[in-house]
């Protein structure tokens, strides 16, 4: 007999999908994978849209209504929590982008700035715009077609769920200026040594001391290649000098930010932001978003990847 792996409901033979959880049935209840709560929302529309997005992204999920908390709960397999976390971030950025363009009212009661601080989305506000003139003969309102998941999320591709909607994508891991300088300096020396050594070999080959290449074409090609090595060394060295000039300023800013984190981000502060009704992953996202907003307010606009690194390092060292 088919069983639902989430609600454990038994179905008659021939059924393949749970009518309540909208997930595929299994033949043996022992094979059913346990689902754990991942996301909660007061508005059913928000939860259903997230489940639809998960389905489009080939992530199995389920939707249930918790009568005790009066919330709609989206659950995912434990092993898929990390994937769900990334997809949720992508889902949020898509909806934020559509909200800014006036194409979505999913978070209509919230300003764009409020969304990262609250994962429980409110009910969408009813809009009077678009209703005027929509009535046809017989007082029938023409309801707009709801776009399919393929149309809504076609921009998302595996691996770039989060960055796909950033105007200026930033690296996932920020490299400090001092580390950048070391890497650039190493690159300079490698290309400089190989460039000079290669030109010496080509010159000795031309005058007949060595006989690695025969003919002017191979010598010309190899000479051009090693000259390019020298060009890379020179251009990289110029870049290294610019980065070197920024090291002291970044170190000073890093020290100021770390001092601010030490004095403001305490266990009591984190406890005040913790929401027991949502998963640890979403709590972490909300907390880091809040801290980033506070840092930007205190120190001005900064590279978000840079702030992410400092917050993560401070968080791991102290909590």
C-alpha cells in the first residue's frame, strides 16, 4: 500500500501523490524519509510559493498547517537542509526583485528593508490598482494568470542561486588585502623568473649556443610568449602595489569592526534575536543580516563578503 513519507497517511493502490503534503508516496513506510521543519509562515500563499519553488528546483518538501502555532510549516529532508537554505535565499531575492518592480505582492505589508529581519512573511495587502477597468460585461473580474515556476524562476541556475539577482556579484569568500598582496607577489615572481629565463633560452638558441628550436617562426613564437610573461609580471606588480597601499587602511577598519563586534554582539544580543519557531539555519541568516545592517549603519557601505567573513570569524571564535 502506498504511504506518505511525511504525514504517514495510507493510500489505495494507484495513488502516487499525497493530497495533503504534495509529495510522492512510497510503497514501504520504512523507506520513508523523515522530514524536519525548515520554514514557517502565517500566510499560506508564502509557504505554497516556497514549496512550488523547491519543487521546481528538484528539492522534495512538504507543507502542513500547525494548529497550535497557527502557522504553515514547510519541511525538508534533514540531509537537504543546506540545499534548502541556499534555495530559500534565492527565493527571497527573486521575490524582493519582483516586489521592487511591482510584479509581486507576496511581501506587500513589509518594506524591502524589513524582509531579511523576519522570515514569517505577513499576508499580502490587497491592492486596488489593476482592479479598476478589469470588470467585463456581466461584472466578471478578469483574474491575471499566475505565472508558472518556469517563468518566475527561469533565471536561476544551479550554483548561482544567490548571486543571480545581485547587481554586483561578490566572491563567496572574501580575501583580505594582505593575503591578496602575498598571492599577487608570488604571481609576479613566477612570471618574472619564467619570462627572463625563457628569453635567455630563446636568445641563446638564436645565436647558436643552444639548439632547442629551428627556424625563425618557433623562435618568434616562443620569444613573444616569454615577453607576454614579463608583461603579466609587470601588470601584476602594479596591481600588487595598489593592494599594498590599501592594507593598512583595511587592517585599521578590521580592528575597528572587531572591537565593535566585541562590545555589541553578545550572547544576550543573540538570544534576543533567536526565534524558537524557526530552524537554526534561518536564525543564523536573520542574525547575520541584522549584524550586517548594523555594521553598515555604523561604518558606511562596505563589501558584503568582507562583512560576512568578519562576522563569521567572530561568531566562530566566540559562540
